[in-house]
C-alpha cells in the first residue's frame, strides 16, 4: 500500500500522538488531584478505555494520506465503438428531423439496451475522423459527446473506420501485434454511406476480418437521395446504403434496422481478473465514522453520557 499524500499523513499522525500524550497527562493529573482530595471509598471508579475512538481517529488519519492499493478487479473486456457520420450530408431531412439527429436517437437506444459492463467508445468523421471517447463503461460522458455532434464538411468514412480500429487497440500498419486471444469486439456505424474523401472504405474490410472485428451498419437516408435545404440553399443529397451493406458483409457483420439484438448477441461478456490500483480513502472514512458512532453509542449505553 502506498500513500499519495504522505506529508499530510505524517503531520496528522504527529498531531494525533501529541494530542494523545496531552490527554494522558491531563487524565493522570486529574486522577492525582482526586486521590489527594478524597478518601479511597469515595473516589469515583476510573472510566473504562474506549478503543473505538482512537481507532476511528487513526483511520481518519490514514484516509487523509489517500492510501492506494492494487486490488483484483473482475472486468468485462468486451468492447464496441460507435462510429457516427457527421458530414454535411447528414443534415438532410429525409430522416426526421435529420439524418444526424436520427443517428443520435438510434445510438441512444442502442446504449440503453447494451450491457452496462460492456465498454463503449465513440468516433465521428466529418470533416475529420476523431476518437471522441475511447471504450469505457462511462455512459454519461458518451451520451454528452454524442449530443454535441454537429454536421459539416466532407465524409472520410475510411478514416473513420481506421480510428475505430485504433480505439479498439488495433494497429494500422505492419507493426500490428502478434495474434492473441481477444474478447468480442465490434463497430456500429451510423452513416448514409455517401463517402467522398479519405479513400475507399471497402479497402478497410480485410483489416476488420484479420482482427475479427465485425462491422454492423445502420444505413440512414433515402436510397434514391433527396433534395434538402442545407444552410442557405437546396441541395441534392445522395445516400448509398448498398455500399454500407457490402462493407458489413465483407467484415462479417450485417445491416441493422431498429433491432440491435444481433449485435447484442455478438457482444457476449468476456470476464477477466485485472489488478487495478484503487484509492481506499472513501472506505476508510466510512469505517472511521462508524467506529466513532459506535463508541458514542457504547458510552451512552454504559454510562449515560458522551465523553
């Protein structure tokens, strides 16, 4: 066990020992005065030693030093990355109220039904592909990042897939790690398929296959395209769900509608024991206050008063 703030611990321990010494001297002095003033039959019985108080104070001092210990932790290693298209075409209104807002609603629905122990991350692309949140079980941060997405720029779908592989711990190049047993992992893509920058996304399919990471897609938009008001004018906005379907099939995934159960089945739990450093201050504080309260209860029950 190590302490993050050993200086605070040493200072508190010194004050604790000093206070304990003063208390012992005061009690001895008071006892001596009683012995001089009263005959032996009339002297009050010395109070019993209440062990809960010093032990509780000692735990408070340990908590002040912020102790940290490496403890075993059972962790679900299963991971999924949500990839959301935020290019200009996602502002089209053939999905109410827009393609992007529809993608956000579907992503929220997926997360609501996802096992809370599964790590989920977020990648957006348009105009640039960015890892907004690496896979974790922190759903609040993920939902906040999802809500902040806005449409704009070109659609580098292939680069978004590269970032998804990176978020899942897969190297993009010849320096890839040696093959090893990996937990279930998957990518869920929300897009209209209208990629117009960053290369051909189908060229990324072999990397997904090699890493055993299926790509599940949720196509958005009218397959025939639509005319939508974006900004100050009207534009024809294409959609290419057929490309997304080919991409999913090439990686071992599939196209989804409103039902995410095929992806949930793939994301089966993969439990493992990990050694994780954990701060013990909170547990020590709870135990210390419990001991102090227990000491006060014993004093009231035995003597009818608090110290």
